[in-house]
C-alpha cells in the first residue's frame, strides 16, 4: 500500500473520530454548532459565510482570499486537517493573519472565556481553546465541495 493511501486512511479515521466527538459536543450544547459559530465570528468577515473567499472585507485585503471549500480538492482529495488546525492556532504562518510572535486565533481563544463550554474548569483555558479550534477545523472539513 502506498504512503498516500495510508495517509488517506489515517486522515479519514481522524476525521471520523472528530466527527463523532463533535457530534457529542453539539448534543451536549443543545445542538449548537460550535464550529459554525466560531467560523461566523472569526472567519466569515474575510472568508465569507460560505467559505468561498467573498467576505465583506474581501476588497480591503492585499491578497486574494482562498476558497476554503476547495482545501481538500487542492490537496489531492484529502482535507489537510493538521495544516488547517495549525493555521488556526497560529503555528503555521499566513501573512494575512498577522505576525506569529503570538498566534492570532490560538491566543484569542486562550484569552476568551467560552460561553459554549461553561462546564469546563476555568483553569483549563488551553483545553477550552483547543476544543474550539478543533470544532472550527471540523466545520471547515464540512464545508468542502463534494
């Protein structure tokens, strides 16, 4: 079996586990779609409500907004889950998101108390932030064009 095939199987297993986990989170939060909510608050202004790069600030941007619905298509049919997560948490630099001295969204998520996870211990803000970033990454997976 080729390395690419093994990677696809592994990526599919990870996404499947995340989908199950995010489904449980959604049920626990009275069917609130946390990933979609995070996207609408943090991403839609630039990337657009549908992820096609047509947000209200599109004309203010120096570079063209990518079509977030084509991430898997542009990666040989495999959603680049880890790369997307690293962009969200700030470990992977995207010039339009700002400098990496402090990660943009990872830092913001760590600094905010989440209304979604009120049952999380207050001292565990990092776990809270990771949950929100995973939910956002999973939502971007769901936006992928079929």
